[in-house]
C-alpha cells in the first residue's frame, strides 16, 4: 500500500534512493502528480507502464532539472531555446529528436525517434531530480484513461496498491497537464493544450500550428479517450436537473442540480483549471446519474480545460 510522505530531507533522500534503485516514486509537479522512474532504466520504465496499465505505444514525458540537462538527451533547436527560456521551469513539454548518443530508455519514446522533455517548477520535483541525479520519466499518476491526480489522496485512490512512495507536495497549483509542443522545426506544433496557453506560445514564437489530431506518429496519447469519470458527462449545459451533478462556472450558476461545484465564481480560468480534476472526482458519485458542465470560454487556459472536458465526455 502507498505511503504518503511529508516533504523532508529524509523523504526526498528515500525517494531519490528508490529512483536510483530502479523503483517507481510518485512525485508532485505544478501540473499533476506523476508516477516517476529512472528514464534510463528499461525495467524501471516498464514498471510505470505496468502500474498504469498504459498501452506501450503511448510515450512518456521525461523530467529534468534544467535546460542544460535536456540538451544531453535531445537535439536542441532555436525554437526550443526560445520556449525553454520563456517557460522553463514550468508546464511546458518539448518534443525533440533524440540525440544519437541519447541514454534514455527506448521505451519512453514508444518506438518514436523523439523524446518529450519537461523541466517542472514544483520545488519538490526539483529537489528529487537533483537528489536522484537521473532523468525521471513520469506520466500522470493515474490508471490509463482515468482522471489525472492533483492531490496525493487521488493517487492512492487510483493506484493504491501499485505504488510505494508518494511525496506529498500539496494540491497542484496549475491542475492541468503541461502543454506538449513539437519544437523540432521553426513553427511550434501544439500536440496537447495545457498549462501554457496558445496565446503565450504565439507571443514567444510568433505562430503555432495544431498537431494534436495529426495521428499516432505525432502524439499517440491524444487518440485515446481520457480523463473519464465513471458517470457520463454532458457539455455546454443551459439547464440542469436534480439527478445531475453540476460543474458551474461564473457568477450565475444554473439552479436545480443535485450537487453543484462552481469552478470559479469570478470566471477566473486559472482558478477553474486548478479545481477541475478534483471537481470531476467529487461529482463522480452514487446517487447522481450524470455530470453536466456549464459553457467555459475557449480562450487562454479555457482551451485546455475544454480539451479535457471533451475527452471525458467522449469516453463513453
Ligand atoms: O503535466 C504533465 O505533462 C504531467 C506531469 C506529471 O509532468 N505528465 C503527463 O504525462 O501528463 P502523460 O503521460 O499523462 O502525457 C504525456 C503526453 C501524452 O499525450 C503523450 O502521447 C505525449 O505526451 N508524448 C510523450 N512523448 C511524446 C513524443 N515523443 N512525441 C509525441 N508526443 C509525446
Ligand atoms: Mg495522463
């Protein structure tokens, strides 16, 4: 059974030792909790796929402490340099060509010749990366296809028996996964919307292209249904009934739901993103038949919020 450890010098040392010994550790990041293992160790990486029951064709994100460490694994580009300077550490993942001398396990790339790299901002993730002195492969710490964890107790609910150490970094500040960008060419290609907005990317790079639905060669994970609660989910609700749980947004929540959680009374998208996954979990309960969601604007972080909601709604 999983042990949730408070962040102390001792628990960080224990977690680092576990990583170096080829075991998995659950670590907090500012986006979601990750199920981490030494990205250079095939058996350790295979254990991540097994614990999550994740299809082997879906590659993993590798976490490193800084951009210099990233450049030891992948071929750097001028676009990567610009984006890393602007957004690392933070919720941005760059997909780049593996270097010929790349020591990352081939399993993290799931057969592609690229690797996805991210420098997380969360201080505990930073401490663990430095103490372990290994690149850490870490997908979200949930069973494949279910809702990503933004608190330690979500990890235990989802992966309880399959994980040993969970480092407690509190609730994740951003609450949505990183934005995944293919940064191999001049124009960034968005493979997954996330914690860095399209507007932010355009401000730094001048333009973006959409690549999320470009097929399995680009970002295999984008093809799956994901983020699914067990109740069906209904989007853009304009009325609601007592058998439904309501995900509300803004100052005028619909009336009449069995249970309502407002993501943000003031219509703040960052606040809504931070609470989204925990809210989906809370409303996914017996006694309710469906989850209804009020419309959420598609600008800024709204794009990633709506992406996750659409996937959750499509899952059945
Ligand atoms: O915020 C996050 O990104 C979290 C935290 C833990 O860092 N991690 C995360 O990992 O969301 P995961 O495995 O749930 O999602 C990784 C996404 C998937 O959509 C996957 O297909 C894509 O990144 N990906 C990974 N490597 C790739 C590659 N080489 N080429 C294209 N897409 C890749
Ligand atoms: Mg995931």
